[in-house]
């Protein structure tokens, strides 16, 4: 097969509102990261995420790095991260010259196993990054008992809830990504949300050249420029206005997949009783995962195998003090089906049909 797949993995949901705000920002001539749409975007994010403060940055990874640095994470420190995740949380720790400590996941929630995490806490542990994997929140009450600051990575979890409390409200701070394939998107972008005013102030300082706010050009540490542009924030302000619609449109796709795949040998991912997940990419498990993905690729469908466990990448080898068998099992059997807001019904049917025929072909 060549060229773009007939059914892509993901597609953004941009419309008239995004176009209108973007043109407004463009026409205003204010394109840098200090413009009015940045402030509007942050106000809307804070209120949406039910947090006192939101600081926008230019990626979810930048948000993770800024919040880790703001918490004082530095060389010699350890940060516990799940063994199965997109690599950004572990990379953020390495970029601060600290040590990511890989921890296994729970077999139902697929998020950090609090019991395993408890065994990994040492006097050098400075934080835990709990990823709400594929829109399923982590077990934050159990993680709070570890006595270590928890950072919630809600990059994949816009609209999810843990025991009735929305993703983005857990731990000392939460991070969102607005990458193009995330539920709420600005192309590239991210933010830190927190109720801790001092932490928010430090994140903003780090992201803004470490320039003392009331004393221009005074820098007390080497800062970075992680700011989001006013143009990007204009798209973001529109997307946050559409938050509920975007989340429910994705969940509606998941509901259709669930219905179409009833009784199928490929099982939807499980969910813990305390979770109210939202769908990022619809995930199913199959013993024959690789053959299924190959069969679907032949039919022009961009279904994909989930990430390898980080502990299997040479970069992170030796960083799991305790084996992570659940992460390995989930990683070996899970694939994502194409998922985006307002994905047409005929595409959903086509994907479900291809999955069934892949399994019937003995894939
Ligand atoms: C997408 C993602 C990130 C990184 O976000 P970027 O905006 O792509 O830098 C971090 N963590 C998780 C879990 C993600 O899925």
C-alpha cells in the first residue's frame, strides 16, 4: 500500500470558531506569546480544569519539564513514571538530569500500580507522574498515600473523571497536551494547571525566560522560552469553548465501536470501577495484535500497535528496579483503532468490519 491511508488514525476537529479567533489574532498583529488570546485561553483552561491557575506552554512535554523544574527536580532525584506510556514523561525527567524510575501498571486500569509504586519510593524520590492512560484516570487516592508529590499527566484524558472529579484536578499539578491528535488541540501546545499559586508562578517564570515579572530583563536563573503563540492560543480558546462537544463526540465514536464489536474476539480495554474514562484513541486487545494491524494496513486503515514498554527501549534499559509484566502484556496485545471527533459512521463501520475480517482470517 502507498500514500495516505483511506482511514487515518486521527484527524483534528477545527471549525468556524477556530477560524474566526485565529483571524482575529492574525489581524490584530499580535502574534507572540504575550497576546490577549493567551490570557483568554489560560482563563478558560483554569475554569475548565477547575483549577485556580493555568499556564499555557508550547507542548505537553514542555509542561511536564516546567512543572518538574518548578518542583525542584534536579540531578540525582528520582521520579516514578509508568512503564507503559508515550515516552514524554520519562524524557522530561531525563531532560532535567534526574532519573525516571519505571513502575508497572495495574492490569485493569492500565495506570500506575500504587502498590508497585510504593515499593519504588526512596529518599531520593521527588515526584510521581501518573498518566491517565488512553483517557482512563489513575488511582489518585491510592497514589496520594505514597506521600510524594503527584503530577497528573492528563494529556490523553480531557473530559475523564476519577471518583466524580475531572481529570486535571488531581495531584499538585496536572498537565494537558494540545497536540493535533489529542481531544482538545491547538496543533502543538500544552499547559500546567494547579491550585498552588507559588507553583504556577514558578512554572510561568521558567517558561518565560526566567524574567522577573516586575523587573524586565532581570534573570535569576537561566530561563527557557516555552511560550505558546497568540495565534495558537486563539485556536485553543475556541477549542476550550467546544470542550464538552469534542469530548462527547469522541466518546460517541467509542460507543459505536463498542456496539459494532460486541462479541468480537478483540476486546475493548478494561476500566476500573472508580473511573469514568473518556476516549482518546479507542483501544482493543488481541493475542494476534501484530497480524491484525498488518491486515488492517492492507485495507488502508491506520490502526496501530501501542507503544513498547519504556523498559524495552535501550534508552531506558535498567530503569525498572522491579519487573513490569503487566506493562509488557498490555503493550504486546493492544492496538488503537482510528478515532477522532465526528468520525463518520461509515468509517467506523469500515474499521470494525476490517477488524472482524482480520480476526476471521486467523490473523
Ligand atoms: C501527547 C502526550 C504528551 C506530550 O505532549 P506533546 O504536546 O506532544 O509534547 C505527554 N504525555 C502523554 C501521556 C501524551 O500522550
